C-alpha cells in the first residue's frame, strides 16, 4: 500500500501471491516450491486463472527433460503434488512450456502466460459406445463446458474440481438413475474407468412418470376380457 498526498491509503495488492478460490486461501508460492523440489521440473509458476466455473489453479512447468512423454510427466507431477498437498491446492491444469516468458528486464511476465485450454489435456478422442458411457460423457461435457468428452479423458485434467465433481454425482443420480459416490470419481477419474465402475450398479426405483408409462403400456396390451376381469 502507499499513502497519497491527502493521507488516504491506496491498496496496491499482495506481494505474496496468495489467492482465494472457492472460499479457500491458497499460497501459490507453496505449490511452486513443491514443483521445484521435483527433479523432473526445471522451472515452475502457478497462477489463478479464470475457468468455466470461476478461478482455478494453473501450473506452468518447464520440464528438466524436454523429451519426456507429456502425459506421463503430467501424471507424475500431479501424483507428487497430491502426496504433499490437499486436493484443492493441486492445479486443475498443468501446462508444459519450453520456457517461461520474461519481461525486457528479465522478470517473469505473468501476463504473457497462456490461458489453459482443456483440449490441450485431451488425448486422441475415443467416442463412448455404451449408453451409460454416453450419458456420463454428456454430463461431464456440460459441467466442464466442453464440446465433447472421450473415454480416455480425465475429469480433473479437464479442469474438474471437488465442487464440479459433486455436481456430476448429483446429475448422474437425477439423469441416469444410478447412485455414485464422490470418492469414486476421485479414484476413477478417467471416463472409461468411472463408467465401468458404475455398470453393475442397481438403478434407482423408476420415477412416477416412468411407472405410469409402464402401467399404460401394460393396460394397452390387455384384451377386453382381461380388462373386465381386472376391473371386477
């Protein structure tokens, strides 16, 4: 902050890069420090960027070995962060860069860092085939604000977080008629694995509307004699 000539204090901002996301205060420097401890990371910076459901954490990483498989590296980085940080401090996106952008005087140019794009974390599209897979894929795509989601896509790598995961679980119950637990989405974040986990799940009791439709269909199949017997 700084004093103006008239004695009023102007607030200039924070210098510790602390942010608040979904009511939780997060020190970005702590996440950066965890990344820099890893031998596979040469440089790293973490920002809070706008996402489909508000602010989300985005990690920018310059790998120590540029020849390493990007998908495998992201997975290893995410697992390492989960081992030492709570879930809400694990970036929704991890973008791999050749180098971090700098200003003319050599300082990190945060404004020049690219915005996250979920398509960057999506692999080759594998279309859902079974009905349950298609239903869940449609729910994920709607919640994550994506055009489509494939069988190999990871919910959290696409920008999902605990609040969006809760929304997915509620929608699956309401739209698919299957009860899924929140922890299952964290344990099986890939669409194919998550769908397989729910395949053997017993559907909920049909809604009143479905029961009525079934009853009408049954009545329509009865003969006049059967109807008379039923009424009597």
